[in-house]
């Protein structure tokens, strides 16, 4: 029975990732953000994808790499880790003290408090320190938790991502077809 469950989850994983691959093929993809700006995404070359295996930061610094890693975490039901890490990165950029406090409370409500919708796995002591620190939020109130989540992703999820069929597929050279050449 365990083999059957594993087989069906692998099929589901392949289906999700093949959809991701097809929808971010070599052709340009336009996406709009809230401000109405368009971002252009290209499927990375196998060489670019291979760079992601050199360091976890290489993967996170690449938009497509980040999207691929996020899709992988979603397939493993732990996307809250990357979402929390990204929320902390945005939090560090806030200039207004009022926005800092409101964003800190939102991050706390979404990721830290007991039974939060996207609760991350951190120790009780760190949670308590954060609960105290968000009353007068500073840019460092999530630092310990963010480091813990980063380490968890780097040491657990990242090696599994690099071993995944999806990542291995990105690193393969793809044959050029006439359709891809536009002839």
C-alpha cells in the first residue's frame, strides 16, 4: 500500500511539474504584478539550471529557480517555508514604522502564531520572542525564525529538489525542434 501511495504522489508530482515546464517553455511569458508592470520569464538554459546546484543562494536569487523551488515545496506540502522567507525579505525593505508594525503582525498571524494558516515549524521560545518583539517591530524581529527556516530549506528541501526528476529535467539539453526555431 505504501508503494501505491508513493507511486500516485510521484505521478501527481510529475503532472504538476510537467505543467510548470510547459507553461514556462522557451517562449517568453508575460506576467503582470499589482502595479501593472510586466515581467518577462524565460525557461533557463540547462547551464543556468545547473548553477543552482552550486549554492542555495544561487537558486533563490534566480526568478525561475525560485519559482521552480516553490513548485517543488508545494508538491511536498511545505511551501509555507519559502513564503515565510520571502515575506521576511520584503519585511526588511519596509521604511515606514507604521507599515513595519502592521506587516510584522500580519507575518506573525500568517506564519508564527499557534494554528496559523501557514504555520512554520519553529521552537516555542523563538515564537514567544517574536510575539514580544512585534509590539515594537524592528527589521530584526523575525531574524532568528528566518534563519531557522532558511537552514531547514537549505539542509532538507534543497538537496531533495536537486535530486528531483523535475530539476534533473531542467538540466538536460533539450533538442531544438522546427517549432522552437520558428521555421
